[in-house]
C-alpha cells in the first residue's frame, strides 16, 4: 500500500488522472545493484495515442536499465555495498559518474523476465 520493495510474485498499483499530451515517468531501483534503476527514456511514456485516446496494455519494454554513476558496480546480487548488504549509507566506492544506460549487465534486456508494467485506462477516459 506504500512505496517499498516489491518481492517476487507481489505487485504495486497506483492510479492517476491524465490528459492528452501527458506522459508517465517513474523510477524503480534494482535493489540487488549498487545504483541501477529502471525508468523510461527522457521522453517518458506517452499516455495517449496520436488520436488522443488513452493507451492501455503492457509498456514494460518502455523501461530502460540505467546506471546512476554514484557507486562503482559490484557483481549483481552479491556485492557487499548493495542495498540489502550495505552496512551504511554511502559505503560503496564513489564512481563520480553521470547517469548512463546500463549495457554491461546481463539483465539490461530482460525487463519482461523481471517485472511487468501495465497501464489500464479507466472506462470513460
């Protein structure tokens, strides 16, 4: 019912109102990483088609795995400075980087195997 970890088999749902021209932007942390997160590209996810009708359906492919560039990456799921194992805030080696698309992780193309993002337009929208 509130932001937090989504465990395997669980889901998170939220509602919002939108008008033609609006786009969705959201961020989900890859908790088993140092600083990776999923988000759409800089254009967001269009909520309406070219005719002004609301979109519905699976938009999982619109999310990209990003590297925040704040900590040096460790092997996924076992690094001592990743969220579940980190002894304290800011304990990983500083990467002094910038946000970039993650391309070195084997999971960067596996969105549909890890999660699903679906938009459902309410009737009458």
